């Protein structure tokens, strides 16, 4: 049950603190740290057996800019307005401009905050499309140099990565949890919050289940919900974000919308609940050297964009979608960027490949002929792929089926798509949860994927961890000062 519990019905509290944080991912760690260093007594409840959540299983990218030391060391000049112009377009339509403006204006300071928490960044650039660089480079492009974004803002890379090869979420979370623990925040694990406790209209704690027993925790100043999104809740997906039904999950398995549901039961408003991000297991290093076509054999996007954008576009295409590449393109993919991906089909002619893939007769041949004609002229007139990746494709041809995933397998592993939700509780810029009437609910705050942050319908890697920590910090500071 998520029905709010009157404080008068609670006979015993396991602990009473100033600030109670529910969920120990990146947003929870940021909130706990800021509240603790401000002098508050902080307790973090985590339903798993340790901290980290989906943040620890992520790539660890942080979308930061405005002129960070890493950007400067790599020879790039950036500013908050330039960063805002890119993100306003890339995270839209319907990005939250008030939150986004604060995020961009505070980005350099936020970078320094990470460094102060012990996160280290190598001052070098990974200069190629990738889901995740296999290096310790501290900076990567996330579509800033692809059309149409290179016409809307000066192209500057802003994907900041902890100094770890490949997935670095665990590195980031190790630093943040150590910082929060050192600041004095205490943690109780294996404890699943079940409902909010209310007294005279104010949230004063939570009930929970711990090792099969009902327990309760009281917060003198308030509660911060940092419980994640709802991709693991099939009922909520069906109600709010059906685009992800039947696809894989990008989560730790515990993003079940529990915090959103607890707050909604108290009258909290939600925003952007239908907005999602999807990742298609198409290899960026291969896609940009060839083309991505839908089930009708047609291109539908410039293949050098941030891979999350071509994934989201592919999700809404007649499918399945295919990566088409020639022998030269395959040979040019660096070994470290192959990720075990191999062609699933090969053919000497496009007609033969059309038959193998079940595409309409002549569709792929026409698509490649148009692409080659434009490539010979040095300009992709249909989708504006950067000339760096543009050249005519020549026989023999190969196709890759992203449904096999990375590493290959004997059978397709699924749809090829995995995703997570972007919508959540409606909050102020300081993390106050707002009611359906638009008023703050006293004592209740939220951050991370449990809240609706800077995102509209678009997504760029690093904006979840960046948004979650930035507004988690603001929530922790606000509650500590209440």
C-alpha cells in the first residue's frame, strides 16, 4: 500500500533525523552530502543491500560544459549560453527551460563539485562516435557536432567521463557515496520505503519494510525521494509510457516507480510521464560509416548523431531497422570499437541483400544510389551527415541486425531496444514536490529520475547523472536550511 500514513498511527520510530533520503543512487548521494555538510543529521534508506542503484550500472557520463578545465585543456571554448542552446534543442521539445538554465549556468561549479567529491577526469578527448569509449579519455562528443545541432550552437564536446575504461558509473558512485558517508550521512540498507507519514499536512517520515518487518523513520525537516523512474513497473508503463512495453530495461531492476506512487497518493503532480529514452544496439562506429535503414529500406536520420537520438528515431520506424555497411566501412572500424559485432548478412548485390532482409524490391538499391550520388558531391542533401563520414558505398555489402545485441549470439536476444523513463514528480527548481494544485507539499522533495528534470522529449547521455546530482544537491541544501 502507498496510502499516506497519519503520524498518529505510528507508535515507534527506528530513528529520527533532520533529513531522510529515500534511495541511494546519484541523486540521493548528492542530496545526502549537501544536507550533511550543511550540518543536518542525515539518514539514507536503500532498498538494495548497498548503494549505487541504476547510477552505478550506468556509463558514468556527466553532461557538463560552460568552460570546464577538461574542455579548456582539450582546446575548446564554451560558455553557458552555448551549452543552453544545444541542450534546449537536443532535450526538446518541451525541455524544462527554467531548470535547464540553472543547470547550464551552474555547470562549471558542478564540475568542480565532482572533483571535490573525488571524481577524477583525464584531460583528453575521445574523438569518434561511440556508446562508451573503451579508454580513460575524460571528454567525448555527444552529438554536438552533428546536424542540426551544429547549426544551432557552436559545436563543443561536453560528455565528461571519470577516468575509467568503458562503463564508469561504479567509479562515480564510489566517489559520491564515500563523500556522503565522510560528511556524516548514515545509511540503512535492505529497507524498502512503502508510504509517506503525514502530520498536519506535512510529510514527516516514511514507513518501510525491513527483513519482513514493518518499520518507520521520522524526519524533522523533510524527506527527499530519489527512488528512480518506473521502467520496471509494467502497469505504470502501460498507463504512461507504452513505447517501452516489450523492450529491455536500462535499470538495476528496482526502478518500479515506488517514490512517484507514494507522492502521487498524497496529491503530488507528475510531468512528462510519457517521455522515454531508448537505446538501440546498433554500433555507432559502424553506423556512421554506413547507413541505418528501416523495414522499408529507407534512411531516416543522419547516422553520425548522438546514438540515443538515432535509437529513439528507430523506435518509431517500421522495423526491424538494419545497419548497412560495405567492406571498406567494416575494415575502418577500429578493433577496440567493434564490441564483438559482426554482420548477420552479406551479399554481392543490393538486390540479393534486399531479399535476405525482407525489404521491398528495389528499396535499398534506390536508397544507396541516392546516398552515393550525394556522397560523390560531398554533401548529404537528405539528412546532412557530416562529410567526415560520407563516401559512396560499394559492393560487397553487409547488414547487421541490432536485435542480436553486442557480442553476437545464435539467436536474436530481443527487440534490440532498451530504455528508461524520463518523467516523474513535478518539482520546483529546489526539488520541492508540487501538488496537483501547484503548491509545494510541505516536507517533501524529489530529485533524479523520480522527478521530472531538465528533459523534454529528447535525451543526451550524461544528463540523467548530471540532472540528478545537480538538483539532488539543491534539494539537500534546501531541506538543510528549512
